[in-house]
C-alpha cells in the first residue's frame, strides 16, 4: 500500500503544493514578519485543524486571519465575542413565520468555511459549549435538528493575554480542540518600519487557493510516509508530558498536573505530515515533529502550583522534553 502511494505522490506533488507556496507569499506580502505563525496557519489548513492566536492588541492577529481567509477564497465570518453574546447569536435560532404558521431555521454566522472568533475568551460558558460542538463535530444543533457545516471548516480564534477583566477562562475541553496555540509577539524595529510602508500603501489580497486545492492537498498529505520509529517518537513525546519519570525526566514531575491528551498525538501525526508537505518531502522526519510540538502541546499541559510559583511555563517543559528525549 505504501509503495502504491509513493508512486502516486510525485504525479500530484507539484500541482498540489504550488498553491500553498503562493499562499504563503501572498500572506507575507500583506503581513510583516511572523513567518513561523504563517507556516503554522498553513499547516492547520492542510490538516483541517483549528488555531488559537494569542498576543497583545495591535500586532495584526485579526489582520492575519482576514488575509488568509481572503486568499483562500472561502466563505468567511467574523464573530466578535462579548460577555452578552448568546448561543443563538453564534449558531442561529428558530423563527416563527406567521404566514406558514411554522418555525423556520435561521442559521447563524458559524455556517461559514472560515470563522474568526475574535477575543474568544470574552464569551460566557454557554457560548463556548455551542462553539465546542461545531469545532469537534463540524455540525450545529438548532432546536431538535442537527445541521452539518460545509467542509473545510476552520476556526481561527484570538485572545489577549494581558487584560483579564471581563474575560472567561476557556474550558480545557475546548482548548484541546485547537490544533495549535500560536504566540505572537511585537515586531522588530525593521519590521515595524516596514509595517508603516505597507499600511500607507494598502494592497488588496488575491484569491490564491480554492476549495479543491485544499481537498487535494489533504488527501495527498495522508499518503506521506511516517516510519514506525517516528510514530514511536511522537507517542513517547506525548507520554513524557504525562509520566516524565518513564523517560528519566523526574525533574519535570512536580511541574505537571496533567499531560497532553491522545488528541495531541493525532495532531502531532497530522501536523508532521503537513510540515513535511510544505518542505517538499514525501516522508516525515523527527525534525518535522519537533517543528510543530510546542504549539501543539503548550495549551494541553495543566501545570502545578509549583510551576506557576516558579514561573515555569509549558514551553519550558516541552523544550526540556525535546532536548532529553531520544531522537530516532
């Protein structure tokens, strides 16, 4: 089966990968810097995964997502999350029609291919639970009926780590649905100068990738070869976040309350294949796993009070695991 897939891949490789090279160039034409974040966003699209972007206000989180949505040529909705938002504002509701004397379904903004959930941590628990179903099942329940959401369905959410007034902590179950949590930081001095030039010479975003391109690439990525030793490396990496002592990482045990879920293992596998794809390789290496490990695992670790007290972050833990875990 693997040999057959290897024969099929070169025929489709150039045509499937080219639009995503152009997509990266198009995003980089509008967005200054943040190349790692752009790569991860493209990997999420190829893996059909959701992304949580975290950073201070004004560093182009929303602009990046809008640019990607425009370049994808898919339907796009921006939802501004606020404390008074209701589940019906997100998924839709039933409206009584006096003419037909019956209830009709009015679909909400969640029925789009690309969703920008702006400041997602400002919405209450009921709204988060409504979003949870759509993210995991790609469907929405309105009244007693279930409605499927068209594929591909991608949720790109933003949150501000600084201001906590009027915010709600995201449930662990929902955080786990995000493939990546990407941290965005301030630009460098040179990048900020370039931002000035681009803002005052506004350019429109061209449609680069179409729905068929995404589906074709996703099917091709599933055929990318992953050696059993790399699979072992992926599973050991996740297990090291749960039971560090099994991998001679006893020093990390006091810092971890709960490790990453099996969904993290699946996401590491899929994202590693997509990373190999954008690097023009037909097989996954441990470096592909390492490239996506931190943004996949950082939001899935629940740290102990000792870790918070010593200001020991999830990124610190993951980096230490990557440094000490045996690489095949």
